[in-house]
């Protein structure tokens, strides 16, 4: 599995392209922090939307059963697995994380 940092100038364009593939993707959403460790919020949910709003500076993941917002993310990384058709998403603003 490889991980690469997505440049902030590419966030909105990248997630606009990913959104065109909905609703064929499933996601898991986990919250991660030093004091709480990894806390799974949802697993295997249908992805309804994923976006970055450059005006409000908000990264959003919307699944069928949960929505997760991260204001002013510091970093968004992509983790890909050669055996999967699509990449996984990880966001790491101030210890938060959402992943597929």
C-alpha cells in the first residue's frame, strides 16, 4: 500500500472527480486522536458525497448513515492498495481521520 500527500491546491478538483463515481463506493469513517486513539464511526457505508469546499475550507465525507466535516484541514493523504480499483482517503487535520 502506498500513501501520498495530496496538495491543497488539488483538493477540490480531486474530490469533484471522485464524486462522479458515486454511489458505487463504500467507506469507513474513523476519528483519530492522541487522547482517544482510533474510534471507528462507520464501516462499509455507501458513500453519498465527498468534497472539499475551498471557500469555507471544509472537507466533508457523507455516508448513508453518517456525515463527517473537518474545518480547515491541514493535510489530506491518499492511500492506495494495488488490489483495489479505487484509492482510500485519509485526512489528518488536527488528529482527525476519515478513511475508506
